[in-house]
C-alpha cells in the first residue's frame, strides 16, 4: 500500500497498484482514524512532525503515516505497517 501525504491539508491518499483506495483527512498533526476499505477495516495513524526532528528525509517520510489491518488484537497487531512507500503531494 502506498500513501501520498499532503501535510498542509493533513490528508493521506492510500493506493494499491496505482488505484486510489481512500483519501483521509485529519484534524490534528497526531491522530488515529479507522476506515473500511474493500470490506476490511484499517487503523490509520497520521503523525506530522517537522523534518528537522529527524535524522534524514526518509526517516521523516516513514513516520508520517502508518496503516494497520484490524484483526484480533495481539502484540504483533501494530508491528506490521502496510505502507510500503510514502510520497509528499506537491
């Protein structure tokens, strides 16, 4: 799953194989939300901090959005982020 982030509008567009699945808007710079996509429920975490807070641009990109498939809770539940690529919308 890929994410295109617009940090100014606090929006995230999620896609798989270049097909947009959902666009989610957040009110805060650190917020969780849930969304049903294709009959499955996902937890989505948007977490924006300034680039200067990170060691490099890639670490910053990796921290912007996380998506987790909702299932039976276990310790592994939030360890598998489904996002494979993050881009900034320009």
